[in-house]
C-alpha cells in the first residue's frame, strides 16, 4: 500500500501569507527583467525567515523548504547560517 505524501502547500502557503502580511514583502516576487525570483536583499531575507521557521518549527528538511521557491538545499543552508 502506498502512503500519500503530506502536502506542502497548505502549511507553506499559510506561512507565506503571514510573512507577506507582516513584512509587506512578497517572498515569491518575480524580477520582470528575467522572469526569475528576485534576488533583492529585502526579499531574500524574507525567504530566509521562511526557511528558518519551516526547519525549526515544522521540521521540514532544507531541501523541502527551498523547493517551495525552486531552489536547492544549499541555498536554504546558506541563508540560515
């Protein structure tokens, strides 16, 4: 019997909406010049908050948290250290 994997979207989307409301910054903001997630410092800091909360309080792996933004675990690791 295959077990269903718990959905990331409900928890992560709820946290993203809270972070967006509190910081007034969208962590998934897209750079209009290249169509990728922006690397602006204020936006990157918001993503680092997300990584830290998901790792320490939701017990997500760094790879899982970084995957929300289409990054890999190394990006999340460098962000929280």
